[in-house]
């Protein structure tokens, strides 16, 4: 007879470095709140998720409308090097799009 086994390991297709993203119109405003969080891990995860989203020109346009550029500009002076690096990467990707 078969028995069930529960593993302590995460499934292989789940990336713990990325923040869970809300759907639809709420995704970017939620990430905007999270990059302003005082918690470092929350900021890093939000930046990783945002880095994936800004490859879409429509998301770049929405991000500019929401006010991401000002918040990202403030993160360039952050004490953590990962936050500064991801912020620079996001701004670079945004600048390569026509709307950026």
C-alpha cells in the first residue's frame, strides 16, 4: 500500500528570492509599497520581481505613472549593495524602452 511523504524541501520550481506578485492592476502598486519597506529582504524581493516585470513596455509605462522613478532614485543611495545593483538594473531596462 502506498503512503504519503511530506518533504521539508521547497518544490524545485519555486524561487525564494522573488516576491509573490499580485495580479492585474494591483501588481505594480504593491511592489511600489514593498520597495519602500523598512525590511531589507522585502525590498530585495520586490526589486527582483520588478526587474522581471519591467521588460514589458506596458509595465514600464504604468510604473512611471505610479511614481516608481522617484522611489528608485532614492534607493540608489541605499546601504545595501544588492538593492543598489537591482535598482540600477531596473532603471537601465526602463530607460531602454521608448516610454522610459
